[in-house]
C-alpha cells in the first residue's frame, strides 16, 4: 500500500496533473479510444515534458508499479492503459516543429497525426502515416505505420530519422543511425517495448493536394473487382495508393441517398503525383466494372487524412482481427465475399491495405518490421457505438478471420492491428527478427518493465531453447 504522502510527492514533482481513483476526472482519464477497454490504473500522470516522463518512470520503478505508455490511446487492444499500474500519458507533449529547408519535422511523443498534418501542410509537405487523424504518432510509428502514402514513400518507420527516449532506468537517450543504432533498429516496428519516446523526427515529402477518394461497386461485381484489384495493385506505379474495402455506405452526406446502408466493395485511392496527370492515370481505373459511386478528385492532404474522423469517434466499441498476406487467392476472394456480405453493424468492415511499392524497398532485417515480403495487411474491423452489439461484432470478426483470412496468411500479423493474442502470435509476427529484438530488449529493459505492449521478452540463457521450441511448433502449425 502506497502512502498518500508518496503520491503527493510524485504529484509535486510533475508539471502535469496526477489523477487518482476518486478524482472527478478519473473515469475520463482512464478511458481510451476502444470503449470495450475498462481498466483501472492506480494513477494517471499527464507528463508535460521529458522531466515529467523521467519522474514518472522513476516513481513506477521505486513503487513497483507496472507502467502503460499512452500516446494517442487508439490501440484496439487498449495497450495505452493498464490495471493497477501507472499510465504515463503523453498527450500534452504534442509539439510539432517543421524544418522546411531540410524537409523534416520533429514531433512530441504524444502528438496525433492531425497535429503533424496540420503543421506540415502549411509548407506543402507530409510524411506517411495512418488514415484517421486522431491516431497517435507514438503507437502507429513504433508498430510500423501504414496508410495513404505507403506505396509511394514507404511505412512511417521508413521515414523516421531519429527518436529521443526515456529508458526503463530513467536515463534519456537519442536513437538514430549513428547513436544507439541497435535501439533505432528495434523501435522501427518493435512497438513500445524499449522506452518512452518523447520525440520523433521524420523525413517529409512534397505532398499537398492529392487526387483521392473512394470508388464503390455493387457487391454482385465484387469477385470481378477483387480479381482486378489484386493484379492491378501488385504492378501499379508507386504513386498510386489504394486500399480495398468492404463497407456499408454511411447514411449521411456526401453519400447519395440511394446507396445509404448498402454493403458495397470499394477502393480508397490516394495519388500524390502530378495533378496534371491524375485524370489520365485514373482513366483506365474508371473503366473497371460499373462504378456506382466515384468520389475521387483533388483534395488537400489533411482533408483526406481526417475523412473518417467524424464517423469513427473515440468511445466506439471495437474488436479487430488481422494478418499479413503475400497472395490473395481465388479461394480467399470467394470467402471474403461470403463473410464481407454479412457485415454485422454499419461501421464494421474489411480493409485490405497494400504494403508493397516503396515499402518493399527495405529488407526484412533492415528494421524490426519483418514482413517486407507481404503484399497486404488484411484487417477485419468490428465497430459499433452500442455495447449490446459487442458479441455480434466480436463473433463476426473472429469467424471471418478464421475462415477467410487466417488460412491464407503467411503466419504473422501487423502488431498495430492485433488484440491480446498471446506470445506465439508476437513471435510469428517478428519471425527471424525476434531473437535480435529479445537481445536488444535485454540490453535496454532487462526486467521487462515496459510490458503493456505486444510484448517482446528479454533474451535470457534459456531463450534460445524456447525460441527453437516455438519455431518448430509454428512450422508445424503453418504446415497444416
Ligand atoms: C480508428 C483507427 C484507425 C487506425 N488507422 C491506422 C492506419 O491507418 N494505419 C496504421 O498503421 N494503424 C492504424 N491504426 C492502428 C494504430 O496504429 C494503433 O492502434 C496504434 O497502437 C495507435 O497508437 P496510439 O499512440 O494512438 O495508441 P496508444 O493506445 O496510446 O498506444 C499503443 C501502444 O504504443 C505504445 N506507445 C504509444 N506512444 C508511445 C510512445 N511515445 N513511446 C513509447 N510507446 C508508445 C503504447 O505503450 C502501447 O503499447 C488505427 C487505429 C484506430 C483506432
């Protein structure tokens, strides 16, 4: 039992607030994006600067509190909050500093992508990120980061130049290609396992007005469209980004009324190339099947990035299942149509994100993100505002994944789309990079202090044997 005076001292040493059970903002402070997550930490420290983060890490060590690091709080598995521990909240460390001449941006560890896009767009610049602007820079980057610019400029980690971290012993370090290069390698895909990132520095690209938006087709054309999309996106020039989706059309403007609440298949495009060439580039795409809705046109990049913010607000109940795919077989397509036609609630759906193009220009062992040979990440997303539908969305997502996704996968999943799925799934995700990650974890966090994440266990003398056993088990499972 920690005395009140210990909390008081901790609170006095922080520039930000310390929130505890009984405080009127406690329930709001412990909530994260996914409404299904209901965890009760012992306290939440709103860290305003690096000094606050160091204070929080030292407090957690001394009092033996398990820390959860919260960036944007978007993680579907709720990894930004924990039971009975300390939440290190970074939301007020959200500064952005653009260097237009060198085309870089330095960003606070708790910023959202909306903060970044807002700052960089003023200079006609952007860096690859996700598709919803309220998502945290921290979690998305550390897990890899895929979105509308992946095929053109790579994953978010491919554009990360440097990060500052507070480590498990409270020390402060910089990681880049010259300083602590092992740590720099590990944080590019290894998640929040290695320390609290207080700032990131990204490379920027000239992206301002993009030619973007969705095209939708009726489900009775889905098989033809999916076959076409599969071939098209594997060979498309890197300037063309487009993720495939099966989705229910929202009953709100700007969607036309005759399509409201209809399950349809579509592609959400983003072409950051020359606008003069855009119509010509999209001419053949517009001839595919009978497009029922074409909303593709010139759009400021931040408008594309925030297109879904209102439809997907914080507090929705959500459950996701995902995998990497190298191929999308005819059989997989048939199964996707079967399960995709049974979307249980208006906001649920299936997304197939391409991770080829520029993302393939980096090798499997050049960063911790070990699936450069995958062509897609498929994510089945169950979403609803009503908790009464939790079972419905969870059951559908699980069944869809079991029947239409997982039998066709290469074995692992993108850590940012995973729920709490156990150690084997984490190992399957990092494949040959796991042992190297475990050794770096042992160097920087030997006690596994940062464990509220897709956890990489520190390498110990018995680890090699355990890894061999797991690998042989995985080989057996994957061969079935
Ligand atoms: C609506 C929605 C849309 C999404 N779209 C995309 C997308 O387009 N592309 C994509 O790649 N992903 C996407 N995601 C997934 C997203 O990348 C993950 O949920 C990610 O974990 C969110 O990061 P966060 O900082 O908001 O999360 P949090 O819940 O705050 O944190 C998630 C994990 O990251 C760690 N972490 C966060 N910040 C830091 C930090 N500064 N230092 C150390 N560790 C940290 C935490 O400890 C935790 O383990 C989306 C998620 C949602 C809910």
